[in-house]
C-alpha cells in the first residue's frame, strides 16, 4: 500500500491541477453546519470521489465534497462532510483531509462539530469554543511509523487549541453580540451514546461537552503544525440519567438554527486573520 505521504501528495497534486491555489485556511464543518461553504466566493467544488485516495462519506447531512475558493479575503479549502471513526473508517482516513490541507500549505484549521452538553451551563443551541480536549477514543491517529516530514514522533498537545485564535474568537463574539461559551471537549468513538455512569465520569474528569469527532483531526493538525480553532454546537444535554439523546434529525435541526450565528462568527474571525 502507498504510504500516507504519497497518497496525500497525489491528492494535493490533483487539486493543484484543478486550480493553482495556496490555501491559508481549512474548514471542516460538522453535521448540518455546512452553510459557511455557501459564502465562499469563486468556488470550485470537487466531489470527494474525484480526489485520489480521499475516503467518501456516508452519513446523511454530509455532502462529501471539497470547496476551494475565497472567503473573507482568504484562499480556503472547505471540507463539506467529514469521516467518523464510528462509520468504520480507520484513523488515517478520518484525518486524511487534515493531511491534505497541510500538504497544500495551509496554516490554520477551523473545525465545527455537534456535541452533547455535559456541563449544566451548556444547553441546546449554545456555541462552545473548545479550549482543550480529552481523547477517549481509545486510539490515536499518530500510532504507527512516524514520517518526520509530516511531523515529530512525539507531538505536544499543550496548546492543541490555539490561544491567540481563541482570544480573537471571544473578542469577535463579544463585538457581534454572539454568546460564545467555552469548555473542554471529550471525544468518544460512538456510535452508541454514553451511559449515565460514563457521563458522570466525564463530568468528574472536567469535560464540558461530548462528541464523536474532532479529536483525531486536531491531533493530526498539531502534528502537522496547523493552528486550530474549534467550536461545538451543543445539540442536546448529556447529563447522567437526563441524557437527552439526540436523534440525527434533532442535531441537524439545532445546527440549522444556530448555523447563521456560527457562520457570522467564523466569517468575522477569518476577516481578522
Ligand atoms: N454524545 C456524543 N456525541 C454527540 C452528542 C452526545 O450527546 N450529541 C451530539 N453528538
């Protein structure tokens, strides 16, 4: 099998052939949170299946296409549709988009996701800036031989979520009158939701929100030295016995309601990068 560096190089080469382009920023948008992509100007849309070695996503609400274009004055690549570990993809596939971004020379990664609110202050419709994470997925995308061209063997996660970007996000949110809470995200594999005992344990560990994505992408982004900003949309409460289990339709519904605020917030942040 071709190694990841060659696969990514061939995918990047394909994209560069479609358009000569040096993206500064990559966006990975969660379920139902794809509307930022509509604001991208001078778009070139490329279905995932056309990109060599790119996995193809299966969950409804995920388009499975890449958008290249200009957003708030910056060349960007936006991944509409992400790969979840619970779908059966390996960690290398889940994080392929991040490797691709790094190969294209991007400096920043913005990630959004849907999450359950463990902290009683987090309710459906809230936006939560992720300040740190707990990897509870039982694996790590960096396991295996390390290619020093892609990043160091032992990658620091001390500032996985960029402090300057977080400060900028809070400043912009305050100026725009958008309530942006903040907290720690715990990543689980899913697809089953959490038991009351698990949620109690996660709360004890200091987790504020729980979700089934983001952690692998952020680990690889830091390995590749991308600066990360991540925001969760709280779609349901996730507190012990009161775990209000979110159906996929409900996730899309909440995401649809706060989508415009989130899109505005991200656009204002992007403008100031
Ligand atoms: N648990 C895990 N993942 C989620 C949840 C949840 O309650 N809500 C949205 N994604």
